[in-house]
């Protein structure tokens, strides 16, 4: 499979198929990153406190362009004035107190419901935030990526520092704009006991190497071609 990341590329490239949905988590992000992922998506949701960050990043220049389709979660993090603002602008605000699902899971559940009422529509998902801050939340996001790996073609997590997604067993070609993303990369055995890896195009390539949490892990590697 060939993977591209056109929403983080300065050199263009073919858009990945299917509509895209954005879920904004309760973590900080830059306006520059927002301006890249927001127009790439046709549906957007804020997971609880993610609404605070969207509101603060856009600031006084808030326009209808930056109104999400949904704010959803247990709503214990969203500030009262932010909740009131979005509600006054016609944004659907849903309080979901289910303690067996996270705010991220609740938002993605809404994406699944959209797909149910629109047969043939399958969203790819960009999760904005989730790879910094509290370790338990980061681990949850990685776990969620692993669970979603066979449900959607693309589920990607992006922050100002990192980009992550799951590679299923098989052959993969990853096309990256290293001028934008930088050369540093890692191949991590998430959700599996071990993985066997062979690579090309890296500074330190792997040749049928076993990767596991108890053994070798390819971190701080570099894309060279």
C-alpha cells in the first residue's frame, strides 16, 4: 500500500480517497497546523475540551469557517463561555456521560452513525492532538489507532511534533514531504508481541529484523530517500 500525507505536504500530491473527518482533542496545537487539517476535512468535531483550544486558537477572527459540526463528550472540560458560544452559533453540542468510552471514542461513534445513514460513505479520520501531555491519554490514542486499523483505510494522529498511524502486516510505501515533516521517524511494535521488519530508504535500515518492546525498536531513525 502507498501512503501519502497531502495535508502536511508543501509539494502537493494525490489526495487519499474518501471523505475525511477531523476530531480535535483536548490538547494544544498551532494555528498553522489547524489551517492545514481543517480545510482538508468535510466534517469536524471537538472532543469536549478540544473546543476550548479551537476557540482560543482562532481567537477574535472567528468566522463560520471554523465552526465544528459537533462538540461531544462528557463536557467536564469545556469552558462555560465556549460551550455557550458554540451553542449560540448553531453547533450541535452533545453531553454523553458514558463512562466506558472516552471523548475521542464518542466523536468517532458519531462518524460511524453518519456512515450508517449515508451508505457507501466511509470517512478517513484525522485526530488532532493525542501524542503529548498525559501518558495514559497518549497510550489510549495509540490503542485506539490499533483498534481502528481494520475499520478505516486511514486513521491518523497529528500534532505539531508528530504524526502516527498503524501499518498492518504487508508491504508499505510511505511518501513524505521531509521538508515539512522532518526526516526523523520510528517504527514501533504497537499492539503486537513482535513484528518482523525490512526497510529501505532509512539511515538505519532493517533486514528481516524482529522488533518488540523487549528487544529492538527502531526509534530516532531518519528518512534519507
